C-alpha cells in the first residue's frame, strides 16, 4: 500500500485528523528547517519560524482548494513568515522594505549564521549568502542546500524558468564577489578568485556536514 500524498494528508489534516498533520509535518520539517536556518538572527528563531509556517498552513487549509502542489503552498507560507519576521526585526522604514535589496545581514550584522562549518572557506560561503538580498539568497539556497534544478525551483517559487535562471546567474555573481571579499580578510598574498566550481564544492561540504540530501522530485506539481 502506497503512502498518502501530501495533499491527501493535508485534506485529512484539514478534516481534523491530527495524525495526518503529524505525518505531514514530519515529512517536511527538515526541509523547512533548512529553509530558515541561514536567514535569521540565530537562537531559537529558526525553530519558531518553522512552527509558525506549519501553523499558518493549518489555519489557511480550510480556504485552500488544492490548485497547486503542497510544497509550493508550503513555501509560499514560509516566505510570508520570513518576510513578516524581517519586517518585525528591521528598524528602519519597514513599510518600504524591498526583499530584492535587503539582506539578512542587515538585520543583525554581528549575529552569526546557525550553520557552523569546520573549514573557513565553507563558513565564508555560508556567511556570504547572508550578505545577499533575501530573494537571491532564497534562490541560491534552493540550488545549493536543497539540490533543486532551475525548473524545480521555478515551479516551487511559481515563477517562469527563464526568470529563475536569470536570478540564479545574478545571485552567483554576487555570491562569488562576497566570498572573494570574505576570503581576502586578512589580505592574502594574491587576489582571491572564486569559481563556480568552488561554489559547488563548498555547497556540497555544507550538505555533507549537516546531512542534507536533495528533496527529490516535485511529483505533486500540476
């Protein structure tokens, strides 16, 4: 007997079957934890935002008609939770926040990432992601931490694939520049050059150290 799909569990959860909700949360908790872990100021915030996300899903399920994949729906709620968190923490002109410009590092520059790496290069890679605009960080971390293709990321974020590819290329350029700056402190003997292959290597190191595996197919997508 095959396991129930996300939407079968979601509909059962909507109908007050707590066990279905437990199964759905268990299935996606690790993915949501990974989504938030490098985008907050630290402490207990990641776990709290994951909790808020699943609570938001439960509260809105009665109005949802299943017109998209559950994972896309889950990520939409997670984005709303993240943006609300940033608006709450950001002290300057909250009403004008632009997530294509604002970066997580602006919230708390002295706050380290909750991802702690053994090697300096991989840690600089993680920290540099926090110095990018939130939108770029999301796109890049879906690629590097979740192992999603451009097509899968575009489906999940509900945007056109060519648009996603453009955002990914721009984000990689910004990431390489931020890493080069980080690795150059203190200045090395020669200029630091960061390649696309370096990004893949450090991302693989992060995934391996934290036991993150690709999230697999978006088979539930229409």
